[in-house]
C-alpha cells in the first residue's frame, strides 16, 4: 500500500518505485516475492476524485504506466495505490483495492477470517469501519473493529489499512503475526507532503509506525496525529 498526501508530490517517481513491489515486494513466509494479482490507484484533487483498477500484474501492465504518467511529478492532493497479493477470494475487479464506499476510499493489507463470509473480507471490514465511525471519527471505528474481533474470537492476521476522503486520510497498523511483513512506514524528510508505504521505497527516509497505532492527517495542513489503541 502507498498513500501520498500534500502538495507538489513527485508522484510519478514514487508510484514507479512502488510498481517494482509487484515483482519483488515483501511477502509472508513460504510465499513467493511480489504482489502480482492486480492493482488500483485512486486520488482526490481539487474536490474531484478518480480511480483506476486492473486485475493484471502492475509490473507489466501498460495501463499502470499510462495512469502514472497522467498523474505526473507535481501532484497536489491525496493518492492511494495498492498492489494485491491474493490470500483469499478471486483475482477479479470486485476484490481489487482500493474500494469506494459512500464518499470514502479504502484499502487493506491482511486477512480477517469472518465466519461464513461470502465475498471480500476487506469489503466487510470497510463497511464495518464506516458504520461504526460516528461523524467520520475513524479512531472510534478502528477501536470498535479491533475490540469486536477479539470479543467474537474472530481470527485475523492484520488490520493494516487506509481510509481517505477528499480532505483527510486515516490509517492503522495492527497485526497478530509476521511483523516484518505487516510493516507500515511514513516519510520524515518531505516537507511539502507525507508518504506512507508498506515497504521502504528508495530515495526517501522512513519511520516505522508502531504496532496498534491509528493515525490521521488532514489536507492541506499535513498535521499528522498518532493514537494508540
């Protein structure tokens, strides 16, 4: 997962570096490197939104190159990008991140084993998060998600995710296994923007987000807040 928020973002450069993870990205133990099972990019700019998704491998999908070139290297707004490594479900557009629900975009890295679920666990996670975040307070929603999973004895690997609107992003890093795989970083040397990524990309300095941390950032102020849950 990659999130960019701010002004004058070198988005093409970062999205191109992110694209390499489709071939060689970190994966759980006993799994081949790479995230080849589809990709999606969505964004908010000047109060408008856009989204493009594909079930093809981003490493050699010409559409990925086209979209990244259109976005360019001087982007101001909010961008979310996801490379999928299938764990459950099918390689179909309906299961390809980011998802759009109401006025929000959402993407997730992990598996939640909901009993008798038909469909995408990430989509159910997204709906539950929105429905239990009064007035868009996703700190409350994320706390409810984790507490509910524990109370109902539902197994999960990671809740790592982002949810965005046209003026803010919220996210969480929380996991039960494979801490090196379920990593999440943010930039520290980019004054006009902040980037978040599941892995460290080249040419940027990164800080690791702590476990069980919910964070939020409003555009265009770039004021980043952290809360433990």
